């Protein structure tokens, strides 16, 4: 019987963020727009207007599979500050393997909410700020530099901004979700849990793949990876993807631009050096960009519901003209009526590098993880969501994170 104990885990994170905002004035019609926009699709429907979102709900069989991985299949995940077999971890953890990610067509971290119990999608700004909620713990601040209460890691590198959950996934080995406070291992901002994305490392033999998909609204995705040994103790792996889709929100304003179109691409490179059996050095770099239209804000008319005592108990959407006398938007028909919204102008960039060094002794294993991550973003909104030129918002954000972590473990 083996006993494992963490002797020391120490880390340092430095996050610097800048935020500059345009004018944001909340009026009744603006509140309606923000509330309704959270309930409408933020990705192309499967087919036809008003169709369901392209990701299917998880069946009970799938949920059980993810919640309890096959004990005969060894799945190594990052938990409790070290790599362990998922079946031996004494805490609540759900794992999606690379095969499951491909089978369920999971292309962004937010997609895992359809398959892992207790994990949900949360967001603001008409779906432009998307993040993951774990057991109801979430950050819904509209600021693009707000940190999430659920720690987010890519290859052990910390990603600070909450809306990093909308980045594209490619060449992923597994995604693990640790539920419950993880402050000892993941720091102060892991009240709800921690999400770890582990990508594929260089292999001992040359291997690669390429996949392509096509769907409604000219949705297309291409993903490829290749890697193998360069010398006896040096290996590499490169991977990349490209994804795009046409607009699926119809703008009824004369000459207005349709919304919902996106374009994403990214690449990753890894070098792994093993000069001895005890030393392993892994250097990785990632770059990802996303371009999209303005957010599809909607304007709606509402009617108050009053009880017999004169108390406001609810408000319901009605088809009458809005406060400004304009025709309300139609969420069911995927129609907006905006004079200012544009089919381009929003973007999200994520790039950085991670250096992971490991020394394995007879009794002690030492890890050093150095990480630098940058994220830039710009969001535009037609806040009034009407043909009347009233309020527009421009929110740029810039987040930079540098972290250094040391781990000592005894086995």
C-alpha cells in the first residue's frame, strides 16, 4: 500500500488588468434587452430559425459515464497539485476524456455544462461574457477582466479572466472539474471548484490527425495536430484549428447588418526534453483569437402583473410596441431591429507560454511551473436594441497574468 502526501505547495500569482468603458445608461428598455438576451442562443441553431442549440443534452447514461469513469480505463488528471489517476482521488471530480470530447462535439469549455452534473453556463452582455458555474458559484460581472470564483487552468497555467471559458478547444487530452472549494491547491479564487484543461504532449512515436466538420449557417471547423520525436530525448507537438459560421440573427433595420457570425483560430506548440530519466522539461506556447459581431441585444415590451393587494408579483412579455414606440424584437424568429449593431468589431485574444520542469528523486518529486498569460478583448453593444440611436457601449479589456508555482511531493 502506498501513501502519498503533499509536503509543500507554494505559488504566486500576479494579475494586472485594465478596463476602459464607454457610456452605459440603463433605461427600462435596456433592462428588458439584457434580461431577454441571456435566454436566446449564442451559437448557431442546428437547422432553421428558432431551432435548438447545436449541443444535445446529456442522457442519463452519458451522465453516469462521466460521473463514474470506467475503472478499467486509467485516466490521469491534475488534482491536489499533482497528476493522479482519477479513480483514486478522494474528492468529487468529473472527467471528460479526449474521446468523449470528440464524441459529444465539445469545442469550447462552456460546452461541458451539457454533460457534467452541477456545472452550468452563466454569462452577461448577451452571451459575450460566458463563464462556468460550479454548484451555483459564479461570477456574472459584465467586466471582461473580472476573475471567476472557479479557477481555470490550461496545462497547469492559470487563466485569470472569467470569460476565458469561451475560447476554442483543440487537441485536448482531458478536461477535469473539481467540485467544492479548492483553496489549498488552486488559491483564493476557487470557491466553487477548479477546471483543468490538459492538452496532448509529444509522443514517443510520430502521429497526427486532421478532422473537418460542416453544418448549417455555413458552420465549418478544421482541426489538426502532428508530433513525435526529434532526437532520442527531445520531442515536439504542434496543433491548430480554424472555425467559423455565418450570421443567424436577422437584422430587420433597413441596411442593418445581421449578427451572430464568428471566426476563431488558434495554434499550440510543445517541446519536451528528457535529458535523464529523472528530469522532464516541457515548454508550451498557445495563441488563440476570436472575432464576432456585436451582441444580439433585444428590445421587448412588458406588462406588470399585480395581485389583489396591489403588489407587483411578476412581469410578462407582451407584443405591444416598446417604450420608444418601436416594434419589439422576436427571439423565436431570431430577429433584431438595431440601427447600430455591426457584423464585426468584437474580438477575444488569448496567448501565453508555460514552462513545466519536473525532477523525480528516490523519495521526493519536485515541480516548477512558470506561466505567463495575456488576454485582450473588445465588446460592443447597441444597448437600447432599437432603430433609435440612443445608447452604444464599447468595452475594451486587457488582462495579464504571471505565475510561479513550486510543488514538493513524497511518495
